[in-house]
C-alpha cells in the first residue's frame, strides 16, 4: 500500500490507509462533527442518502503548531462546503458531493475491518482537470495524515509544509492532460 494516492481512471484519485480501529471509532471521525473538525471540518451531517451536510473548515483545529497559511489557501479559512449524501451504509460506506470545481465531484469513504485495524479507501471522482486533481490529491493526502495522527492519540504538528511537499510529488505523479 502506497502512501500516495493513485489515479485509477480519468479524473479519479484513490487513497488507501490502514487506520487503528475499531471501525465504529473510525466511522465517528468521518461522521461526528466534533471528531471530524480535528482533521477535516465540523458541521451537521444527515446520515442518509439524499441528506444534507455542511463542512465548516477551520485549519486552526488541525495542528498544534500553526504555520503561516500560504497565500493561495487563505481564502479557505471559514469556508463552508454544502453537499448531499450520495451513499450511506454505516459504518462501512459514506459518499457525498463536493463542489471543489465548477461541477460537483464525489467523495467516497469505504471502511473494511482488518483485525484490530480498519482499511480506509477514499475515492474522489469526477474531478474537473489535472490542476484540480493535484490540489485534491495533496489535500486529501495531508488531511488523512492528520486523521491518522488523531486516531493514534498524537497531536498533528504541521499542515502547510507537509502539503507543499506532497503537492510537488503529485505534480510529478499525475500525468499532464
């Protein structure tokens, strides 16, 4: 299993991570606002197909050491993402729309128990173009690292320096249009 996401089909990036379980605990970090705020965003989520959700982003919640936010990401502070649940089978499957680009994409989380651990497969599909794929891939890569730190009982320390490094790597890994 690679730490880097892979392009599995046009405009689709997929990640696999082995997380410390149990599955209900990982599910809580995907669906409960207070836990999700630690690595992604807070906000209500109606856990049913067609249900609404809000993701309220606050990068200050993500790491113990706050690095200066790069200029190109400063607009994201306080941003709210509103979408719809497209798939929901607790505690194994969660999908929702994402409006990163001009057309909504879809994020799918699949959880599978593996002994004490949980295999998380995250697929983000229907991305608009290569630039969006690179941005989304480096973003999820960074955020999944933060999630793993929290699940391991550690306090994440950095965000932006990690993101910059992995974004450079995704620029190399994702083929040009």
